[in-house]
């Protein structure tokens, strides 16, 4: 990531004057997600003589695995936000480097992008034209 220009860094710092509050929220979310990912009772293999029960167990297991996957992705996003807090880039969009709205950060403390860049990234993902940067971020 390129270093922030002084004006952008100053705007970012003004928008995130309560970084300790965000750090607390992010650390709590990280702990909750890590604990949830350690619980794997809901993905246990259950056997039944009844074929309909087998199908239901498989469906429930598939849903639980998708939930674990979603939680894992969210945990990576939270940890990335904590890393941005540590290196001083928290609150700046990872794409355009403009300050992320304090309202957005209050709603989604781990948001890596401003709303405009996030909407563009979502459109790209829906269209299957996800950027290389986006792919690398999810892979990390």
C-alpha cells in the first residue's frame, strides 16, 4: 500500500479520533469469532438408518460449514482492521485512500473501504470481474 499523503492522513485521523473504541470493538469481535470457530459440534457426522434424516443431517452440516467459512472470512477482515489500526492506516480506504465515513466505521468497524469503493467491489464480485488486489486480500 502506498503511504498516505499528509492531507489524507490528517482527514483519516480526524474521522477516527476514537480509535481506542474501535480497537476494543475489533478485539471483542475477534475473540467472539475465534471462539465460534473453535466450536465444531454442528459439523459432526451423524448417521441414521432413515434416508430423509441423512439428507437433513447433510443439509444442516453444509449450512454449518458455510457459516464457519463466513465467520473465518470475517475473522480475517477483523484481524486486517486491527493490523491497519496498528500501522496507522485504519480509517482510510484501501483502494482510494480517502477517509472512511465515521458512520460506516461505527456500523462496520472492520470495513476496509469507503462506501463507494465497497459498492464497486461488490459489483465486480457479482459480475465475476474481481480485481487481483481483491483476490489477494481474501486469500491473506
